[in-house]
């Protein structure tokens, strides 16, 4: 959670600075929550837009997978660039994590027998 990360940051700063904390150097939990909410919302729009204009089920699933794959790679790249992390490693991690989440979700809907779209 955002606040557990905040607590970790505070503890680390206390260790490194001998117990003194400068409030302006701490991450903002509200800003992190807002960024997470925005990222989730933008990410949720991608499959909806990909599916919105395709009538046939099999083609729609393919369009969703293709659009989400592209979006996952782009989000992985963006996160790596912003976080100054290795781009390929981050992009691949986000891509495989997203694929796993899609597979589990798809499998669960088939197991339960959900009939959407």
C-alpha cells in the first residue's frame, strides 16, 4: 500500500540521516495514490477501446490482446524511463505480468461461465 511504502521511506531516511527527517524529501502518499489511480484508469481504457468497434468475438479477443500487449510494452517503457531503470527488463516484466493477469482473468471467466460482450 501507499502508506506502507511511506513508512519504509521514513525508516530508511531515519537510518541514513541519524533520525532527522526532512518532510519535503518524503514521498507524498496522496500523490502516489492519485498517480496510481490515473494509471489504472488509463490502462483500463485500452481494452475497452480495442473491443468497442469489433463485433465478432474471436476477432475482438485478438484485438484486445494486441492492443493490451502494445500498451503494456509502452507502460513498461515509460515506467523504466521515468524510474531510470533498465528499459528492456522493465518492459518485459510488465508485459509478462500483464499477460499472466489477462490469462488468469480470461480463465476464471471461462471457468465461472461468464457471458459478457
